[in-house]
């Protein structure tokens, strides 16, 4: 038993070094370090040590290498399967959510992936609902990176179904319609999913039908008008109260 305790002490001392290796210039070294951290977290006696390093792991979301953030996010998602680990991740949600606005697509995708994963657990949902995320998510749906938009779409649909989205509805519909015209079929699917989920709620249907009908009419009868022109007109109609009340 003494040898096992000494081994665990030795392993605990290596965790900070492993986190530093996650930033190594070599992609194979980074991958091995993150995989090893995940394996260590499977051991109940070592889990606490890894949990104490969560803040450092989340900092990896902002690493300049495009491969480090998704690997770090994958590790945090795996750690979140454990209730104690998930509680630690939830407490750091206020540090993760702002990363959705980061300039680096890999960082935004990492943050979105972790939030989407937390959302799957009932004990995390209330934390998400009580955060600032529902108020700020709408503007994030304009993201053009599919790895960011897909998890954001899942988060948005969850919030809609929870009755947490009440502002920026016209802009969301316009963003979804724009996504339908995108060359990437995955982004098209995100737009279609958002519209279908909103259509399932009676209090969104009138405004959804109205915006879609007006938008389509502008594009059909005003051949010289671009989709952006139709967006601007609808936004002004909303501003002057010419659209139906939500």
C-alpha cells in the first residue's frame, strides 16, 4: 500500500508538467499529454488532482494552435461525465462563456462544445439558465464557423424549449434564413433546425411566418434587392413596431 501511495504522489506531481506539455510545439506530444490527463482522471484517487488543474486546462481553450483548444475541450467534456468533475466545470462557466466571443474559431468552438455538453446533464441545466448565456447567445448565432455554429444551435434550441429566449427573435430568424443560403450543408442544417424548433412553439409562429413571408416577398418581387436589403427592411419594420407583437 505504501508503494501505491508513493506512486500516486509521484503521479500527482506530474500533472502540472502534463498540462505544460499540452502546449508543446509537437502535436503528438500535445495529444499524448491530454490523453494521459484523461486517463489519470479515470482513477478516483487522482481525480482530485486533475480537478484542481481544471482552470489551467480551460486556459488551453485560448491556445493559438488550432489543435489544442478542441483537444482540451474534449478532455473537459470527458471529465464532465463524473458528477464531481462536472460540478467543478460548472463553477467555471463564467470563464467559459466569454470565450464564445473570442476571435479564434477554435476557441469559440471549444467553449461551445463544453457548454453544449454541460447542457445534457439536468444538474447543469439550471446553472446555464441562471447564467448570462441566454441573454447573449442570440448574437453568437451569426457565427460562420460550422464547428462553432453546430453546438450553438443545440444550445439555442435547448433554451428555446426552456422558454428562455424572448429577445432578438427577428434577428435570429434572419440569421437562420441566411444560413439556408450558405454553401455548407451543415450550416444550412443549423438554420433549418433553428426555424423548425421555433415553429414548434405557438408564441413564435406568427412572427416566424410574418418574417419569412415578407423576406420571401422582397426577394421574389424586388429582383434587384439582395437578402441583406430584405434584412435591413425587416429590422426597420421591427424597430418601428410594424411587425406583430411576440
